[in-house]
C-alpha cells in the first residue's frame, strides 16, 4: 500500500485501487479543515485511516498550518494520540 497526495486529499492505493481517502480544505492562510476520512470495508482494521490522518498532520507541520478535524474519525485519532495534537487549531 502507498499513500498518494492529490488535490486537497491523500489516497491510500493498493494494486492500482483506492482503498482509503482523507479530504481536507484550506481555511484562511494558515489552516486546514479535515472534512472526511473513508476506508473501504475490505481494508478496515489495517490502520489505513490513522496513516491518512498522520499524512495530513505531517502536511500541516511542513506548511506551518493548523488543523480543525471536522471529520469525527480524524478528531478521534488526533484525540487519542498526543503526538499529533501540536497542529490542532486553538
């Protein structure tokens, strides 16, 4: 499996098929809103969703931006992992 960056999204790809996706949208100059995370049913339980959330966190860190996780899954992953919380919008 590999994760590819697209326009305001990251996609988890396996054998040429998208098995997961996370979407985000710019909000202002220094902020992203994480809108949605989806992993195909056959790929659930492999940590793909968490890896996608981590990719958005890495992007925010790299671009010195904050994240507002409107997606309940992304919010849960960030809430459970203190090492990801440095990018949370205050």
